[in-house]
């Protein structure tokens, strides 16, 4: 649902969904899905020009899980690869 909201232009709604999902996934120890939430939050932050938030989400994502091992669809992989490169450059 969060991804559809983001793609549909409802960044605020997507953020709410991803933050709630992130909390639930962390509480359940589901690092895979928590990392996916963080990747979506990076995309949203970069799209909004929120570079500090993107850098924080990036750090959390790489410390939580090796996100490159997650089996994404091709469109997701493209978004996440691009966003992770941009966020990594912000932290450099």
C-alpha cells in the first residue's frame, strides 16, 4: 500500500504506512521487511529534497540488512539502486 501511495503522489500517506510498518517489522525482528521500508523512505526523502533524512534512512538500512540480497521486482530494484547511490554520496 505504501509503495502505491508513493507512486500515486501521496508521500505523506506513504510515509505514515512505511513508518508504522518499520516499527512493526522491527518489533517482530523482521529485518528484511524493515530494510524494505527504509529503502522506500529513502526514495521519498530524496524526491522531497530531504537529504539529511535520506542519509539517516540509508545508514539505518545498511546497518539493518544486506538489502542487495532482497529479491525485488525490476522496477523496485532500479528505484532502490538509484536512491542508495544518491544517499551514499550524501554521506561521503
